[in-house]
C-alpha cells in the first residue's frame, strides 16, 4: 500500500485529501507545516508527497527543495492558487512532478496521484535495468558512484574469489579498510574470520609475537602460550594495515608466510601451517622504500600480486553528495535526530573543500554536524571544516602560502575567507579587517561561495 504525505495548513483541506486518498486504497500521513513534514519523511517510508506552496514558516518551495535534496527520486505534487501559476512553474523547475491549481476537483487529484506513482514505478524499474546493464558494482557500506571508484570495485569483484594476495595503496582515510573487508566478504572465505592488524599501533618489539604468537616462557611474562593473528585468521583473511612500517626483522618472517604459509611461534620449534589470504595496505610509496633499503624487494613483489590503488576523495568529488547522504542517514539514525538532508550552500562548501583527510575526514565532519545541528536540514553553519594551517595550506620555498595539491587557487581563497569568518566568530566586519578587505569586497566574495550576508549584521 503506497503511503502519501499531505502537507497542508488548512485542516479541512487536509482532511478531505486524507479521506479521498484512503478511498483509493492509499495510506496517508499529514503535516500542518513543512518542518513537521520533513520529520515524517525522516521517520517513515513515503511514496509520494502532496504539498501546498503557501505554508507557515518554511514555504512550500523551500520544502520541495529540501525534499529533493534528501530524496531526489520521490515524486512531489504541489498545490497552488490560480493566481500564482508562476510559482507553480518555479516549483516544476525545482523538481516537482506535477501541480494542481486550487480549486481543483477530487477526481483530478486522484488521477495525478495514480499517474505519478505509476511513472515513479517505471522510473525505478528502468533505473534498475540500466544499472544491471551497466554492471554497476555495489558493496555493502561502500558508496562509490564515480568512474574512478567503480574501476576499483570492478577489480575487487574480479579478484575477490581468488586467493591472490592484494596490496591496497592510497592516502590515509580513502577507505582501504572497507575495500579489504569487501574483498573478504566477496571471497570463498567469507564464512571464515577477517582479522585486522595495524602494524603502526603495536610496538616494534611486540609485533612479531602479535603476528605469529608465542610459546610459554618465550619471554618474561609469557606464562601461557598464545596464538598470533595469522593462526586466528586460518581459513579466512588477514589484513595487514600500514605494511610499509613493518621492521626488517619481521619482514623476513612475513616473506616466509607468504611463500610457504608456515612459521614458528616466538620461542617455539614446532612449525605452524595456516590457510590464510593476505591483504596488505599502505599509504607510502613502497617503491621509494625499496630504493632507500627500508623495505625488502622480495617481500614487495610477494605482496604486490594484485595492486589496487584507491584514489583520494579530491579526485572523485562526484561521490561527495552520495557519501554525505549516506553519513547523514547513518548518524541521524544513531542519534535519533530527524535530520533529512543538507542545503545546497552547505553541499557546495563540502564539494569545494580539498579533503586532505579524505572520506574519513568527511565522515567525521558529518558526524559532528549531525550532533550539533538543531534543524531538520544541515546548513553552512553546521559544516565546520578543519582549516588549520597544516591542512588549509602548504608552504612553498621562501615561506609563501601555497594551495595544497589538488586544490585550485579559487578554492584556496574560499577556504581562507571561511577561516577568517570562523576566527571572527561570524562577525563579517572583523573578518574583513583580518583579510585586509573592505566590507563590500568581502560581501562580494561571500556571495560567490554561497554564504548569506545580512545587510544589518556586523
């Protein structure tokens, strides 16, 4: 049974629509204003929205835009008075599926509802068919619509069923852990354990015992025998994160495990054999480490059987809106807050940022924004980017500020303006003084980056 949300501030009209649609076999939910409508959309599965354009508080056009940001494919029918046809046309441009002019007949509204639900069903079927024909790769908890990330997932899809060792490369925060888990869950070992070990989180003198285990009496405090990570991962996958930081002494043992799938525990003489698939990851250039002599060449080639390079977020920014939507849904659900989307201005800020911390940084920004936001939609003030000097700018020779790699001069300037506003705690006159700009010059730049400038504000 399709569910229809009615957003109408006139109780008699709302009740009439409820009764009419119930007779057609539809379930209905009603809201007297846009804010309540957004809360319902965040809580219930809605198949179609009918809204008046004249509403108290947030008007119908703003409500429509908020709905489309959070649920792009959801059909919305707008109701408007005869004298405001221009507004209805504006609503169609903003994404409305259809409109009706008041006063209208009940038969007309029933026909439009049936038509829009049928059209939306056909759209969904066509979308599913296109995705199937286009072989879009989908993995649980991985948001990847861009061609660059689809290439990564295509390799994962092909290599996952094999036992080949995989070496994941990419900057910190790009999602190497998620790709490693995807390789495991799409493999024949999915029923077995997935064991992760971050080599940088373990002191060098303890790393070997963590990987390979130890026998009783192997060292002071070893009162019992203990299995290492490789034994725990038997019949499954072991993920060695930050493999480039493994000390030389441990590299020798790792090479033997990769070659022969056997080792001895620390302090032991019995050979332990394991059936384990190895996935390693690094944010370093291992070929440079080879030249410096800090990483064994034979171990590198054993690890580099199937290399997968994961691009930084700044190289596939088309994924940002989908990632943002994913994180908003996740954190809004966890915090039980009725947040349903993000404003275009806030999204613009996120898309234009250079993301030195990649997807992990974006996730943290959205988690913080959801935690601090009081409204149903995240806005520019909720999105607080880390513009510390180490991230906002690199420094060229001679101490001259220089945009980070992958960031344009215009984006760099926008970040500096936002940082000045943050330091001035929103006081635009003070921000202008910090930047050495006139108030009018700052107003012009604020309009370029989508930050509202109230004439009466300081």
